[in-house]
């Protein structure tokens, strides 16, 4: 009996070593595969269109890709943003003014880009434009508070993609959608997270639809980064404005110290999670454009990798517990 038990243990250990060995081999093969890049000489001169280039990720990406030899067409919302970007890039970089919520504006920009790229088509489309919108408890908000982030972050992204698709298909190129960890975990209330959840779903259906055409679709899910999107002064100002227009009943439920306590909670979260280096997101964009085998999803920022994305696959009660720790306890929920 003892001999039989030892034989079984030996077989189990052998199987474990076998699985471990193959896991190591597969890991290094995957890393090598991910590191394969397309011929840089072939990529130089290819056109890339980026939205939301007035500031933040878009502005930095436009400059970085311009330096790598891509023909960058950067869409800005304002003349000031376009002028500042052109002053910090090469003469090859072009800027256009585009509002992603204006269909006619988008179509006119597409016609211009079509003439520029010619028969080669558009190698890269980076949907980066986005806004935060008011962030406050749901019972403070009305439908107009939700409208702007959904129109920009979701409908705008879809509209731009649909109009540029023929040019990307012609090049068998890449589409890169910048969503957020707010698209897999509801990190705040308001229209931001619903817009990003929708963008994630659109990204997945688009990826499947484009496979037959040789177009690769990628999604970048940044964590919390220090950009204009997360300007805490603006966020608190918007929240204060909404608070001032609430009914007395709701104000009594939340308590007069709610805004102050909420600001403290948010400040603690920012100190714990905020990333300063915007190039982490830009490097994901570069890999998605230049790799032979771009990833389906990219996570950028330690908080995304270690907190938000792991949390997104946890049971609901775990998610609720963690997320509720960042919420202020109401003074009297039953007040009326």
C-alpha cells in the first residue's frame, strides 16, 4: 500500500512539473510574440488620426507618434489647443478642428482625411476624446447631467468610428478605443461610467465585426491619471452647484457635512491611486499601432492593474464592499 501511495504522489508531482514547465514556456512565448513589431520603415509615413488632442493623452500621443514618423492628423476642439500642439510638433503634423458630437463636422473632416491618405487608407484611428461630466449621487441628478458624457464618450466615439471605417478597412489598419477602468467597475456615479461601459461593449462588437477585414481593434483601460478630466476643483464646483439646487429633503438625508466629507474621501483615493506619468497610456497606443500582435485590451497605471481590473472580476458583494468604502455615510436616509 505504501509503495502505491508513493507512486501516485510521484505521478502527481510529475504532472505538476509538466504543467508548470509548459506554463513558463507559454508565458515567454506570449511575451516574445507581444514584442514583435511591424517594420518601422513600412510604418513611417502611415497616417494616424487621433481625437481629443487639445490636452492630456491625446496631445502627448500626437507628439510621440509624430516623432516616430507617423503622419499624425490631430483633432482638437479649440483653435488654442490646435495652435499649442502644432507649436510643439514637427511640420508634418496636421491639426483639424472637430466636435465628436457634430455629425456634419465629422463628415467634413473625413473628406479632408480621405484626400490626404489617398489609396493607402488610414492606418490608425485613436478614439481618445472624452469628458467626465458631473459626478454626484444618482438621486441628485437629472437626465441632462447624463447627456453630455454619453454623447461625447459613447455616441461620439461610435460616430467617429463609423465614418472613418472605410478608410481604416482600406489600410487593414488599427482602431484604438480609449475607455477607462470606469468601463468595468462603477468608480463614480453620473454619466461617465455608463458611457464607458457602452464604449467597452461597442469595442467588443466592433472587434468581432472587423476580423474578416484584417482590421485589429484594441481597447485601452487607463486607471486614475492626473489630467484635466480629473480636475478635483472643477468636479467639486459642479457638485456644489448641484447640491445647491437639491430639495431640502435630499439635503437632510445626506447632511450638511456631506460635501466636505466626500472631498476628504476623494482626496484619499487620489493620493492612493492617481498616476502622474501619462506616457503609460501613450505607450499602450504605440504598441497597439506597431505590434504584429496587438493586445485586445491594455491596462495603464498600477491602480488599474492591481485594484480596479482585479476588482471587476470579483463577486458583487466584494465589489460593493470595496466601492462603498469610498462613499460617505448618509446622515439620515429616512429624512423627509
